[in-house]
């Protein structure tokens, strides 16, 4: 063996080394050359002719002056087809180019800038950990709030955000917009006291402050009087009463308080079912008053026959009976609504005037639909307002014993004259009023007040008949 276990080359041939006087024989010389051949064949050649048969330990490392960078498996200072195992730290003085995947079994510490030329994939990140960068561009974990896409700084579109606090430093001008409305801009340099989601009111309303800590409300200026928008229609022998969006001031539920509450909303329709007469009379004109109730901030509709004498001056509270939907709302003295209500503030919003061939069979469309504003009902219904004296001829256009009705919608005055000794009788809404008798040459005048829709009949012996209507 030419190399010992420590890598020292030895001459193992018999007769070696030679001494003076030794005869050079062919056997000894050939053995020497064979030894030399064995030693040279076991050495690593610098031109790469040989390949090592076992791992070669380099006590001082490997130094290379090759200038070519390693960009593939065919270039670089060290080329290996079986991988590189390094027991200690690896130092790369310039760019490290790894064509395949890199698996790190421990912590990766990056002392410089890490540049990713393609999208990095972090398999260990969970869905509950959002990744962002701080001011130093470090990756940090943040808490997710809400769902959806990330929002960038310029012109973001945010769907239904919840913003707890906005300071003037964060936003100078805010553009607010709700569905179906025109955007409005609020300058936050000015005081803005909105305690809840702002509404936009209706045409002609103004924004009114309710105090330092309360949200402002929309209301109609007191200087403007609105005619309330109401409508009525007949179908399937029922009467349907409706109103468009209303904004009304209601008195307090406490009669000893002058507090006013402004309520806005579109009330549900009120249906007077087939068979419900509301106290009207067949083939006689009737006037149905439409009322708005303030049911704890919700506007509801109610209706009553004006002939019933219900107090509608809006200075008190009103109670209603459920219409029922079964044709049983038949009293002129009862206020009907969809649901029975007790002691609610109310406003008169209009009237419906109609004549039905059969009371309770609502087949003919109303002849007049009129909305009211303010105290218009009280003014328009006052005695003498818009009225004139009219004379009727007994036996021609006023027949004794015939029932007539006050269909004017207002209170009228009746004067009759009698000349017989026994006098006459007049029946108003079923109540009989006797009149005094007179002399053959002296007439006795009797005056009566007839409420709206009241029935009246003069029995006998009247020879003069006048009405203020």
C-alpha cells in the first residue's frame, strides 16, 4: 500500500531505499515504478481527470478564485449533483441564487432587506391573524374588524361602516348620503349635534334643535299652514281612507301641559268595511271627518260622522273603537280606527263627503275630498260662516211631515212661523220640540239649531219656513 492510514505516501518495494553498491535489478526497479503508479493513481488531479471514491476532509477549507457567479448547476466554484451538507454557519459574500425550494428547520434571521420578486406564501399564518406593516415596514399582526376587502387611503368605497368618533383632525368635510337621497356635505369645523342617524325631512320643513344633548328634528314652520294630503276610494262596497306623508304638531297627552310633539310619517290606510254605515243615512249626503292620531309617535287614521256631535276642536284627547272589518261600525257618535285606542292626542286632517244609495254599501265615489290645515275645520264650520238666509215655501219645497237632513256640513239655523192656536211640533234627530200656538192674526216664530247631518221634520201648522244655511 503506497499511502498509510494518515495519507502519507510510502515506498513499500523490497530493496528500497537503495544503498551504495547495490546492483539495480529489473525486479526492484519495476516494483518501484509500480508503487509510484499506485500512488499517483490514488491522488486527486487538478485537471479533473479523477473522481474521489470517498469523502475528502479539508482541514483548512476550500478556496477558489473563480470569478463566475453560480447561476445554474453548471457554473460556480463548487458543483455537486448530490447536495451540500454544511455542519456550521454558511457565509455567502454576495447574492445566493437557489433555483429550488429552501426548507428552514429553524428561525430565519434577515439582517438586511429581503426582496421578494414574486408573491410570498406563508403557510403558517392563520385566518385570525391579519398581516400588515408598521411605520418601519415590519410585518406585524393586527386584529380584523368587519369583513370584506382592505381599504386604501385614496377614494375608498366603504359599505355600511360604523364610526364611533370623528375628530376635526381626521375629517374636515364629511359627505353624508342615505338611500334615495341627495348627498349633503357637513363641515365638521362647525358644531354638529346629531345624536342619532340624521333624517332628511320633507319639502318645506326646517331643522329644529331640541336642546344641547338631543338630536335635532324636522318640523314645519309655524308661519306656514299645510293642507293635509288625504284620499278616499270605494271598492267591493268598502271605503278606504288614506293619507300621504304627514308632519303634524300634536298636543301633550297630559291636558295640563302645553308641550307640543311633532310627528312625521305615512299612516296605514283605514278601511270602513262593507256594511259599516258610520251612522250615515241612505240616499242622504254625509260628511265623514278624517282624524290623525298620535299613537306614541306613530300616526294612525280614524274617522267619525260629523252628525254625531263629537268634540273635534283638538283641545282634548280622543278614544276610538276598532272598526272590526265586519260591517258593524254603525254609530255616528263613535270614532272608529283600525285598532281601538284610548286617550290619544289627535288632529283633524280633512273630510270626505259622499252620498250612498244604501248606507253601508260604499259604491259611489266621494263627491268631495278636502284636507284641512290648522283650525280650518272650526272656522269653516262656525255658525253664519259663508251662510245666507233662504226662504222655503211650505207645501212646495218644504212639505210638512217630511224628514229633511242638514247636508251642508255646517250648523244651520231653522225658523218656522205658526198662526194656529195649538202650535206645531218639530223633531230634530229624534227629539221632539213643541212650538207655541198663536192667534189668527199674529205669527209666533220659533228658532232651532240644526247640527251637521241632523234630521228634522215639522209636523203641522207651519206657514213660514226660513233657514240660515
